[in-house]
C-alpha cells in the first residue's frame, strides 16, 4: 500500500520503517528540513535499538523516502498517517497546533479520497476536530465532494524497544465506525497480525481514550510503588522484598512496580496532566490522577534530598558523578528526565556534575550546552574520578555489575546514592561503600 507518515519523530520514524519493512511504500514528511536532509543521507536522528539498519535497508530498497514537500506527501498516500507531536501547553492540556496544521495541509492538498490516521496521543474529540478542519478547508476550496475518513489508531510503542514493539504489537487499536476504513486498516496491519488477530476495533472516542487510560494506569502503578517505598523506608521494611511479595500475585504482576525516582519521558507526565486538564474541562475532579502527578513531582527530588541530608546541606563546591541521563535505558531521550531535575537542583546548590550515559550525552550537550558545572565523561569510570559521591539515575544494564573496588578508590567520599535500586545493599557494603537507595535500609 502507498502510505504517507507526517512527523518523523520517535513514533513516525519507527512506525514508517516497520511498515516499509513488511513491504508498504512509505513516504515520510516533516517540517524539519534538516532532519529530512540527514535522513536522506542515512543519518538517523534518534537512538533506538535496531532502527538504524531498518531505516537504511528500507531506504536503499526505495520503500521509505523522506521529504518536506507536503503536496507530494498528500498525493502519495492512500492512507495519511499523522504522528506529529502533541506537547503540553502551559496549563498541561495537549497542544493540537501540529495536529491541526497537518489536517489543514491535507485539506489544502488532497485531490483524491483519503483515509487520515491519527497516531498521535490526542484528547478525546480530536479526530472530530481533524475532520472539521479538513472539511472546512475543502469547502473553502470548493471541493466538498472529496471523500475522506479520520480514524484513531493510537501508538503503544515503548522508547528503548520501539522497533520490536511495532514489529510485534500486543494490540492494534482501530477507532472507526466505517466498515471500509476498518477493511483498509486491517489490510495495512495484516502482516503484524498473523499469529493471532491483534486488531481491536472500537469507536473513535474510545480509541482516543484507550491511549490515555493505558498511560495513566502505568503512571499510577509507578507512583503507587514510589509512595509505598517512602513508607517502607520509614517503617523499616525493604521495598524490594515487598515488590517481590506483591508481584507474585498474578492480579498484581511483576511489571511496572519498580520503585525509583519518578517517571519521565515525553509521554507519562504529559499524558497524565493532559487527562487532568480534560477532566477539568468537563468539571470532573480527577483526584487520583492529580495524586499520581503530585507523587511523581515529589519523587523526582528524592535523590537530591538524600544527598542534601547526607552532606548536611553543604553542597557548594562538591562534585557529583551521575550515571544515567536518559529518562530510561536504551534511549537517548531526556524529555522530563529525573536526571534533569537532579542536575538542576545540584547546580542550584552550587555543586557540579560529572555525567556519563551510554546514549544520551549528545542530547544532554544540546540541552545544556557548555557549562563549567557539567562535565560529560567518556566512560562511567571517568565520571567517578574525584567525585564526592556517585548518583545512579538510569538503570542501564552496563551499570549493574561495576567494579565496586574501583568505585571506592575513585570517589573522594565512598558513598553511592542509587535512585534505581540496582545493587544489593549487603554486597556494596562489603566493598566498603556507604549506600542509600529507594525504600530500603542501608546494610
Ligand atoms: P517527536 O517530537 O519525536 O516528533 C514529532 C515530529 O513531528 C517532529 O519531527 C516534528 O518536526 C514533526 N512535525 C511537527 N509538525 C509537523 C507538520 N505539520 N508536518 C510534518 N511534521 C511535523 O514526537 P514523538 O515522540 O514521536 O510523539 C508523537 C506523538 O506520538 C505524540 O502525540 C506522542 O504523545 C505520541 N506517542 C509517543 C510515544 C513515544 O514513546 N515517544 C509513544 C506513543 C505515542
């Protein structure tokens, strides 16, 4: 099938590459000319396991191409898939300006029937707004006869495993009431549904809602566990034992109940807040979601508070080694990352940071630029040299079995603050390191 993808970000690029891999003919369009230019040269703008080779191979085979030419893009696809960003506005609601700009462009350029697929995470009712916008522009052109449909098809990929998630989706949500649209969408995704039917077809509003409900429940699990970890720490319990104890109940399960220093990234914080705003817009008090957001904001400061307490508030001139900058492992994404809250608090207190992350160094550089209180180090060991403490922020696999002896020798004060509970307190204590983690007692 001929398919156009608007927006070559995490979602658009991965989904486009995966759809090209199964044989569809995909044209990607973005307003970022620099990104398009680099992609055409085979340079991949984001880090995502498996993505680079997938894009390069399909680009070489001519199944995926990149352009800034909107007219050509609208002409190309029988299906026009929009995966542009929906960033938060000041009050936390989703900003639909990019979504509506795509709708506008479609209305302006379309000359044949189209199926418009809304892939971005958008508040309930947005597909109706897209439909109205396209109809309005077609009317202004005197082309109301042109047929189109708008279908909600939210994306559930996880950064860090996005390619695998799109290749083997748990489910494909299709929000439409049209038999023809359903048929076309089934054809588009048939290659991903061979093992069993992954398609769940529902009405448009329920599909839009499903995406928010999914992210909100995942964020709730994390905030719940973080709240429990605060209690465990004060009550003399070990949250890691509690985690195993409750996870063994299949009604609870082991997934997504790791305590830590809060969720970040481009989705959970934004989507929880957008849902709160949606609720406020209809005078519904979303008490639970507000608490989830509040707990997360507090949790992002927990590691700083521990450090501050340990050094009795005297952080001026201290140097801290930070392991991990990305909001989670296997990505270079630092949007709303706990590392940012932590670094900014340390800088505010007059301390400096020596940081290492396997993938997010460039991203960190482009966010903060050159500054005296930030040293980006080439290895995790280099980040330790002369530091007053080690702070673990992201649970990258390569941090899990370090040389504790080397760690002890390199640090000025042999103390580790672990925001992800990746070490056994007894083991690290045996190596002569002081250890503070989340929801556990020091050994
Ligand atoms: P992103 O910011 O990485 O990419 C968005 C892209 O859209 C950018 O390249 C931007 O230049 C482009 N764009 C903006 N306006 C455009 C226009 N008029 N025409 C063409 N391109 C345009 O965003 P993302 O992380 O891929 O997220 C996209 C959407 O998918 C959001 O709604 C997000 O909530 C949702 N989502 C994201 C994830 C994730 O893990 N990142 C997962 C599921 C859903």
